């Protein structure tokens, strides 16, 4: 009951603020300007960043280097399947942001790709003319509702985030992520918690493999790797909130294949 009430409160607040604050594009741009995001916990963040680098070197980088060598159809199938699952978070956020037509399109994409596309392995919906899939999350919904990012935070294992996005991500564990619901919270005959956590680990490996060379080059050429990652992440996050494809400052298409929170 408490969990359901929390979801209702968050949804109500989001919808209330979205009627005013999110309509002001300039305010939205200013609030999410990377230069305005304070690194309140820099010492802790740098320590966590260092821990994540060690973890990356021991686990994710070696696994990603092997994953990169898999045949392209296999890697595409994995990416498509992960994108299909992320629809379960994107669709409710389309609704929260008032993007009802996109919610309808993404619902159609999910149904088609989950069935005809064999659990999302094949992006059949794209071949049927459905527009390109764009991910949304609860952090973006809160941003468009007028909530600022707060302080920059580096999370263990998960990496860069902000105070707002860290809080928003907890919504998934209170019913905001249907995939989490049918695996971890309510294990069914067909799915269990191992399916959920496996998908998250696979997503991390897929991301690392896609950005393998970019990350290596960025680390090699950066005077301060931590600062470079923070800058790129916040720029990318701003673009996603604004639904913009505009290149910002030093960011270009080769910097990140796709940054996931």
C-alpha cells in the first residue's frame, strides 16, 4: 500500500509541475546546463570513480573485448532485445511527459518486437515504418517537470548520475519498471530475479563494447579522465532531457554510442 501511494504521489507531483515548469524551454535548458551542476561530493565521487575503473579493468573491459568479437547479428540481437525491455520504462514516462502519441508508438513497438520479433531480438517494428526508438526515464520526467539535477554523483558500479536521477531511479523498485516487477518482486513461472540482473549486466557489457575505443581514447587523451567523463555525461544527459540531437561543446557522435543511466 505504501509503495503504491508513493508512486501516486510522485506521479501527481510530476504531472503538476509539468504543466508549468517544463513548458519553459529556456528554464529547462538553464537548469540542466552541465556548468550549473555542482560536484558537491567530489572527493567521494573521485574515490568511487577510481573503484569503478578498477572494476572495469577486472571485469567489464575483458568481457567487452570478447563480446566485441561476436558476429554482428548476435550483438545487434542483444542490443535490440535490451532496447525492447527498456520500453517498459520508456512507455510510462512518455505518458508522464504528455507524449501520448509516442507512448502509443512505443507500445506498438514493444508488442510487435516481443512477438514477431522473437522477444525483441529483431526490430521488426522499424521495418514496418515505426519511428526510431528514443529512451525515456523517470529522471527525464522529473527534469521536464521542473526539478533540477542537484549535485553530480558517481554511483558504485552504475557510474555517473545526479541527485535527481538517483532518486528517480528508485521508482523502478516501487513498481515503475514492469520488467523488475515480473522478475524480482513477483517471480513468475517463466521469469525470476536472475533474468532481471542478467539483463542489467548484459546491458553494461553491451554499452562497454559499443564505446570500447571511445573510452580508451578519452582516458588516454584526457588530462583529467574523471572531469572528462563528468562533462560528457552531463552534456549527454542535457540532450536527452531536451530531446535534442545538437552537438554540445566537445561532444560528437564518436564520444559515446549511447550513455545509459
